[in-house]
């Protein structure tokens, strides 16, 4: 089971030394970001979720990637734990499948699930009042979870006893047309979390544009670069960055003030992904919570030694569940 919590949590994968490819290199089905148009929503608001996924498997891989949504809104689970929602999906075999899950085990549910990059829901009117009271907060909140799977095959429910183990095993799998369960390169299961507040707000980070070698990129056209003919380490760099207005640096929830009088804001950073070439690092900090805009946030992408076409992705996050996604093609000649 591969679980990537794209919008809200980072997932530690083997990368860097020891011959492993970095997390930022896309060679499989990947979910790059899941975003809500209202990361903080008021009860009764209509919220649209967007899942940006990419199939980076080698050419010739079987099965088309499809985004499937579980049609279950999970409201205020115990301790705000996403996996406390799993019992809503599949009935438990421990009680003969009568535990009230949406589907029985061992069922192909592909044709029963909404498909596509977007899902819309209404924040429940009782999302805040239904949540356990938390002492010491500037404002009480509620939370809902939605779940999705990007799968290069068909989705089946799995016979998993929620009373066994730690309860974190996802009761869904991705299978090919012959009924064989596919491996982690062929699917990603993820969740999206949206908070409910009466007063607190949060907007997704605003991105004015992307620069490449100091020039603004037309993301519909991409960029053209020569292939790298040098064997030297760090050869053929191309500087990338994102242009973000100061207005994107919002106050932190509750407008907290440090003892020295500093008013805390959001932290904003960019994650970078690529299908060819290489990068300096997986991400760059853009705005510090205390000091604001960070200088020297350029990210170097290194051209490969062979010609071809690839894609570069930039995902801008704030630390309050906001996210914005930009991508463009790169043509290496």
C-alpha cells in the first residue's frame, strides 16, 4: 500500500544517496497535489477539490490512469485521524460484513465511484459543533476528509479486519483487468482534509508566474533548452523560480504574536518535480513565518545529456493546507 498525503503531509521516500532516485523524479503514477478552493470553509459552503495526478510510468505501461473518488465524506473522525474513516468504506469481515461500510469486501467498485480531477461537496452545517471541544484555541473548528485513488487499473475493496493491526491499512486496492493486484508504481491512494471555521479564512497561495533562466514561462508553450554535453557535476544548470506577491503571505490562524512583538504569518514553500534531467533539491522555502520573503530561493534544474521532451512541475504550499499547482513542458534538443 502506498499512501501519499499530498496536500497536508509530506511522505518520506527513499531518495538521494545509495542509488535511489529522488522523490522529485516522477517515474510512476503520482499525485502531485490535492487542493481545495477553500482550505478553510464555513459550514454550508460549497467546496471544490482538485486532484492533480500524473502518469510517469515508462511508455508501454499497461492500463490508463484514472482518478477515482470515494463518495464518502468523513466528518470529524476520532482524534482527527484520517484512518479512523476507513471503516466507512468497507464492511468488516469480522462481523459477517454487517458493520455498515459503504461496500462489501472483494468487490470491483470502479464503476460505482465518481471519476475525474474534481469533486464538489458541501461543508456540513454541524462540522464545528460536532467536533470535540479543544481547549486553548483562538477558535473552535471542524474537519472533514475526502479520499481518492489515482489507479492505472480498476479499484476493488479488500477484506481487511479493522480490528486487526493498527487500523491504518487501506481497504482498497488497484487491480488489472485480469484481477491481479497492481504494485505501488501503478496507483496512489490519498486523502484531502478541509477545515471548517466560522471566522478564520485561508486562501491558496497566489502564483503570478514561473521563471526559467530569468524569463517568465508561457506554461502552455514551455521552454526549449540544449542537451547537456558536459560530464562535469553541476553542469548545464537552469534557474527556476515562482513569482508570488507579498499579499499571498497571510497571517497565521488567530494572528499569533511572539513575545518580541513579531506577528506570525504563514510559511510558504515550493516543491519541484521533474520527468527528465535533475534538480538541486526537492523544495525551496519562499516565505518564512517570522521574517517573510526568503532571498535566494531559485531552484536549479539540470538538463540531461540526451534530447527528448519532459515536464517540470511546481507545487506551492502554505502550512495551513493551501496549495497551488503549475506545470509546463521542457523540450531538450
